């Protein structure tokens, strides 16, 4: 974990409630797709954990949905704004287990952390398919960006206004070697039940500190309690115990 000052390069709306922010700064502690950062906001006691969409040696891209006063504040940041950010948080996805035909499944703001993962897997010569799930056409984002990487992209909308009508599980095929997913818990449960292979699930959890000190985001697994912020957010299919 590293605390660094980042500078906003751009901050643009992808749709009515979802924003993409590109920042410049020290990304050396970000070592794996699926990790997250914790952003300090003015007049807010707790930092805001945001998943990493993409990164290179000098830039960091995050995508977030405006759901409260903190993210509403972030959506108004302009170019040149300085932000205090903790980087290198969480464990991220293990790409070595993907096999030749990995399937990626993202729901809503669970989509962004799969972008860098898809980019790296395709660079490694894997045939990547991705399912993007949204409620309605107006919420769809990053379909074009995944296609430009060379992934086979399937979009589902609950109301059928775009792509395949239904949930992400309605777009499944049997032709995949392993799966990676991120999204709301009901979606993760459905993917867990639908998949025939092993895989990795990234959990969206309310966090306090973001680095394992407060134990506020603990969950029970087959090997005991784990902290989503420190031991996760990515867990393997085999270690998950669903709470009733």
C-alpha cells in the first residue's frame, strides 16, 4: 500500500450516473488487475474505495457511479485537481488460472475492474469473452472499449432495451475454460450457481479503513473469516460460503 498525490487529467460522464476519471501519479504499488484504490475527499471522514479500471506506469483510470454525496463530489472534480489516494489495495485476480478461453462477467459498476484483466489476457493470447449486464440501455458503458481490445462482447439488459434481454446468466455459453466476475452479490450468487468451472469472484463490500485494520468488511469462508479489503476483494469459487 502506498499513499500518493494524483492529479486529475480528465473526468467525464459515461452516462447519466457513471463517470470515468483518468489521473496521473505513482502507480507502482498497483500490481494486479482487480485491485482498488481509496480516495480521500474533502470534508469526508472515510475514504472512498474505487476499483481500478486501467493503469500503466504513470496513469490510473477509475470508473464510478454517483450514489451519494462523496461520489457526487468526485463527479465535479476538474482537470488539475490534486487527490490523496492509497494505492495497491486488495489482492486482485490471478490470471495464471484462466485457461485458453476465459469468460468475464460484469454487472453495472462491476464492469470496470474487468477491463485491465481483459486487456492483459488478450495480450497473453487468450480468447476472451465478456458479458456486460445492466438494467437498461441508458446504463450501458464500455461495450465499445472491450470490443476494441478484441474480446467477444455480449450485453444484457434486464428490460430488454438493448442486447440480450435478461440477466448475465442468460448470455452464458458452455465454451469457456474459467471465469472471472465482479458485480452486486445477487449477480455473483447467480454466476456461482450457473458456472461449471472454477473461477474468481470480486465482491463489492462497504469498507471502513480499506486495508484490513477495522475488520468491518469481514466475511466467512471455508477457511475462516476473511477481510474483503485485505484478503479480497477477489475470492475463489471454492472458498465462498454464502450467508443466508
